[in-house]
C-alpha cells in the first residue's frame, strides 16, 4: 500500500512539474520598446565589433548587428581569427542557421541623442534573464558601452561596469533579422 502511495505522489509531482515548465522557466521579457531606427547617429550598413581578453589570456571578438527595425543580433564570439572566415560564416548563412533558434542572440536597441541602450537575453543565467547595456555614441562608427544591468520592478539590479568599445565595419551581407523572439 505504501509503495502505491509513493508511486502515485511521484507521478503527480512529475506531471505537475512538467505541466508548469513554462510557468517556472519562462524567460524574462524585454523592457526596451522595439522601434524603428531612422536616425543617423550610427551606421547600420554593417556590424560593430569589440575585442576582449579572457581570463585565460585568449583574444575574442564580439559582433553586434543593428537593424532598421530596432532589432539587434549578437554575433558569436570567435577566437580572434581571420575576419574573412568570420564574415564568410555570416555571408553564407551557416552561422545564422546554427544560431537563429537561440534567444540570447536577439534583442532590441534604442538611441536617444548620443545615448545607446540595447537589451538581450543572457545564456549564462537561469531563466534567461535580460540585460540592458548602456553607453555613449562617440561618432557614427564608434560607441562605448559602460554598464549593464537587469531591471527588477523598475530598478537597476546586478549593475556591472564595462569597457566595451565597439567599432564599425561595413558589411553588405548582414544576416536576416527575422526571428521568433522579438515581437
């Protein structure tokens, strides 16, 4: 009798947890409004990149595509290698095909005068929380991101000071910005 009781309770618990998966593990929603970019503060006919050194002293490059519809696509971080190889993966669609279904590649950006904000999901936090990155536009081909944070009940949390200097590179074969994550 006791074995049947534990089996019933275990089955009920498994059914409950699997039926509530979306409720328990639903990703955060973006806070920034997606709006078309019609300004001229930054060029968007290519991508922006920044470089950093890991704790293991390896050099990486991050890529960020900005689109007229207000969407961003964060490119994979590659070990610093030949930029023609990196661009080839974007141009032929292989990178997008492998990564289009990962929400943390997508987000939105807003520009207000010389201030830039962009927001995207983080693959490194449970529940896929979103982070907002803020900085300043230095000219139409360069911007500096100085901090990131999460919004909780309208207040900035988990603030991190950053030093990301993004540089523009003209690139005519940007990946498509169509995705299922940013509405």
